[in-house]
């Protein structure tokens, strides 16, 4: 059986504890990394991990300045 490499909007919403609407808004704003397959958004777990690291790192850098 093939392992799915990408997450759906709903899966990302559950992972981050937000609504699907929030995920749609963030990805449409270009804040959250994702790409479209047809009319559906997909997300790479490794890209999301990097995004979280950047978000957390940026906040710590701001607090330390």
C-alpha cells in the first residue's frame, strides 16, 4: 500500500487545532505553504514542519531583541 505524502486542509486543521476556514485563509494569503491539485489544496508535512520552525524561531528572535 502506498503511503500518502501530502495532507488535506482538514488534516492540517486538526494537526494545528484550527478550523479548515483558518487553513484556507492562511494558504490563500501565502502565509501557510501549500499547493493546489486541481481545486484542492495539499500540504507537505516537511514544509509545514519548516514553517512551524520559522514561526517559532521568528517569535523567539523578536522576544530576544
